[in-house]
């Protein structure tokens, strides 16, 4: 149950929007970097073992992770430049 | 003439606040990078200083009103702003001395609230604004960052679990350079603009600028320079607390804390609910540690930090109110009070600086 007074002071919709967007963005960025690291490491292992298919798959994972990170950086800069 | 002198003092004090804001908040950007050896200490603060400077130019949207919605705007005079700035600088220096990360923005709000309270009484302070714009974000920021970093590190450990430490460390260190850069840019964008807003308001109040004017170029450059210089000087005591005294972090934790922190700050900024960088990064560091093992967090240090957060507004308000009382004792529009306070402050700062230089550097790369 919410207090009517608190409702008039705190913009709860905004608070909940912050919670899910921040939680989603923070976890997604870490997952993207982790997959990029995993992809780079496993692709190198696969190349060393001469396993071309695995090397391609894990290189793809690396590129996807890296692209997601780059997108997050660009989005962050857009947020900074367009805040108002 | 008197008002011109007060204007000059307010501008100088605002730039001094901006400088302390820079060195107080350096830790938010560089502490985890230094701790995990993603960057050497001097390289890290240099990198952060440059990006803080650039960040100050990124957005033209100036956070123009000091403590907007928290104190009655009509009652904020240059002397109130001056006293508020001194309150914020004092609290920044006290928390830096004890190595405690605390919000510079909250310190400024506290200082202005205290000065406005002494100047005009309780009616000058808007309680609803304090609750909605200060108390709620102060609860949301560390809790949300704690949860985000904790979840993030669990995913990270799960994904990179059996990888060779060498490539994992290299990868997360590179990630930290990117996330640290984002934090430094965001800090320059948000915090340098507060100072630009203070100076612009003082210029408008003095009649030097027309109402509704944008900040002149010299204001933008001087605010950007002050925050960048402060960042480069580096608040090493706070860097040590944030980087190694809350938790001993590995590279995955360092990235999870910093990456999650940057994401939380930018996501919050995107939806128009700005959160304190300090509260966010401190919460993220604790979350990244606690998710691995609850006992990995030094809860005594974390508790001291939280006490500093709770004390920030009342302590800065107390100093701000006292400084206003001293300044106004010579007359609300008199420059004598601000001049005396500035002289005492400058003398104390010079004395502390000379002592500090004689004692040598606070922290080496190995100690970080």
C-alpha cells in the first residue's frame, strides 16, 4: 500500500523505470563483455587445435559481444549529449 | 561595487568547489581500474581528467538552479550561494581526509539548504523536494547498483568460469578502460555543469548577464578546467577506500562494479532520474564483493561510508548556515563577511597544501 503523501512527492513510475532499465543495462553490458572474452579465448583455443568451425563460431561470439559493448558506449554518449 | 566583489568571490568559490568536486570524485572513475591494475594510477587520473574536461563540453544543458525545488528559488541570494558552496567544500574536505566517498552534489544541496534556513527560516526549505529529489535517490542509487553489480558478477563468473586467467584479466581490464571513460565523461557532463549553473546564476543576479542567458564561454572553460585539474590531483585517500578497502577485487569484480555503475548512472540519466555517481559506484563495489562472498565486504568500512552519506546534508547545512550567519553579520549585501571567510579559507588551504607537499605523495601505484 502506498502513502498518498509519498505518491505526491515521489514519482514512483520514474523510480520503477530506473530500476528495470538500470538493472537490465548493467547486467547486459557485463554479459556482453563476458561473452566477448569467452569468444576470444575459445576462438584462440580452437584455432590452436585446428578446429575451424569452433573458431568461426567463437569469433562470431566475440564480435557480437564487442558490438554490443560498442553499442552501449555509443548509447551512453547519446544519453549524455541529449540530456535535458 | 560591493555586489561586484561578492560576485567575484562567488565565482572563485564556485571554481574551488568544482576543483574539490573533481578530486573528491576521482575515485568513482579510477579506483576500481587502479585496484585491478587496468591502468597505472597516474595514467588513470590523467585519463579521467581529460574526459572530465571533454564531458563538460558535451551537453549544453546546464543544471542552472542550485538546489532547485529544494529551497525557494527567490530566496537564494549570492551570499546564500557563497555560504552553501563553503559548506559543500568543507564537507568534501572532511570526508576526503577520512577517505570516505560522499556525494558532492548532496554536500552542495546541504550547504545551500543550511544557508537558506538561517537566512529566511524553515519556510525557505521545501521538505517535499528534499525527500523526493535527495532522500529517495540516495536510497535507490546504492541499492540498485548493489543489486545490478551482484547479478552482473554472478553472470560473469558463470560465463567465463573455466577460461584462462590471463585472457580474462586482459578482457575485463580493457572493459574497465571503456567503462571508466564513460563514467569520467558522465561526471564532467553532470558535475562541471552544476558549477557553470552557479556562476551563470550569480552573473544574472548581479545584472552582468541578462536573465535566461547561456553560460559565457569563459565560464564553460573555467568550470571544465577546475574539475579536470581536481580530478588530476586525485583524492587518493578515497581512491584507496573505494579500490581496496571495501573489497579486494579481481578484474571481473572491478569491471562488474564499474560497468554496472556506469550503466545505472546513464540509464537513470536517460529516464530523467539522475543518481549520485558516488552512491552508485560505492553500492556497485559492495554488490560485486558480496555476491562472491558476503564476508568479502568489509562491512565496517561500508558502514562508515553510509554514516558519511547520512551526515552529508546536515553537516554541510550546519557549515553553510554558520558561514551565512558570519557573512550576514556584516550586512546581507556587504562584501566584508564573504571577504573575511574567503581569506580564512584561503589561509587554511595554503597551510594544508604546504603541509601536504612537505609530507610527499599520499599513495604510490603499488599501494593502490
